[in-house]
C-alpha cells in the first residue's frame, strides 16, 4: 500500500492493522494492554522504551512477542555488573596474517534490542548505548557501523531501590521516548495466564527479515506504518499545549503552579518533540489522522516521568513524578 497522508482510508487501514497486532499480542501477554499499546506507539514513532516493574510481570515476554510478531531480527542482552561496553558494541580484532584490525560488531547490531535489567550494569556500560540510540550508528575504533533503520531499544529495569541496581544517568534516560511502569494484572488476567504456553516454546534466536510463522508484519510494513504516523496532523493549538505542559516543569511559577520547590530539574526540549510524536501514534491507534488534547494527556506521564527529577522535598512529602505531572495537567488549560 502506498502512503498518502491526505487519504483518510490510509489511516483507517493502518489503525485496523495495528489493532490486529495488538489483539495478537494480547493472546501472548495477558493483562498488559496499556503497555502493549505504548510499545506499538513507540515503534511507530521510532522511540526507545524503558519498562520498569517487578520481576515476573511479562516485561521480557512482551518484548519477545512484539519482535516475533514483526519478524524483525532480535537480540537479548542480560545486563550484569561485570558486563563491559565492548560486550555490547563489539570490538576490533587483530589478524597477524594481514596485519589489520577488523571490526567485529557486538549483539547491539540488530533491529530489536532487549536490554534486560539495564540498571544492573554500571554507568559506563549503560552509556555505551547512547550513540546507538541517538545517532543510529556505532563507532568501533576508527570505523563507523550503521545500524538498521528498524533499530529499536526496549530496556527493562527493576525499581531502582532494589539491591544491586544502578540509577541510569539523566542523559541516558532522556534518550528514551517513554518510561512505562508495569503493575500487577487483575485476577481474571492472572487466571488466563495459566493457560498460556510458556515463553520457552517461543522463538529465542534471530528472526528472519521476511515474514515467518507467527509474524504479522515485516520490516517494509513497519516503514510504511511509520510514514503514515508521521503524516498525522498536529494543530497549532495542540503544539502550544504541549509546549506549555513541558515548560511548566521548568518554570512552574510562570504557569501559576507552586511546584518549584518540588521539581529539581524539568524536562528538556527533547521531551516536547517526544510528546508530539507519541501523540501522533496514539491518534493513529484511535483511527484519527489528527492529534487531540486527549492523545497528549494520555501519554504525558509516560513521556515525561523519567525526564524530570523530583526534589528531596517532594520525596519527603511522598510525591512521585507522576503526582507532579498530574498537577500540571490539572492546571494548564486544555485547548
């Protein structure tokens, strides 16, 4: 199908395809519809995702399921305290016979990268992902390795107050489009899980670039859907609304909010861009070719919660970033 941003049926067909994908994913990951929707939105707007939750909440299973459904090459890296940056990015290997160094890329060269328990590795390993996430390439020695267009990082982490974890640097966090918090499923969903096949029965190795059994989309479909998402329209009033929401985290007093003592660092301009992009994906899932305030409000916490730093005073009052963002949402006028 050719992409035509001006044709409503293109958006409707794309939304129907995405709903089919979500329904398929729900047969594999039960009780986490919101997380799955956010993952699909991030895929559409080429955004990396940080997923936080206690062990056993299907974070890894969800990533495997979406990679298999999309028929994209997949790699999983278990982050540990003894992991080295070269274990991630690769290294140069010297060949005595030729007297030359050849680049041997690491497991990061793939389409879907699962960085499992990313906060169990020290900062120097976490930072090895920065260039790849921002620039879509790696520098190994004096050579540059270009990553696939479909390169997508899905990182999981346990809550940072758990033993043996390292807080991700702010520069690293800002590269993630969203931070999702996964909670326990409801009782009915937990009962349904007992009838699901175990993850060991699913594919664990690289998936072929072409469509295979169990896959719904190939790489060409992902590219097409991304182009359709990019064509979603954002009215000037919506753009102003997004800018005000983000700027209120940096200058709350300027928007009539008494949050200055509670927010140590506000969100960067990258958050403004991220929120507009995410809202476009949310609109497409809702079969619309335009963004509404509801799209923005639905994703504001997911896009901004990891980009602001609450002060010690906020911690003392038991206020989380989500609580502070909620106050901003309640105050900024909706267009």
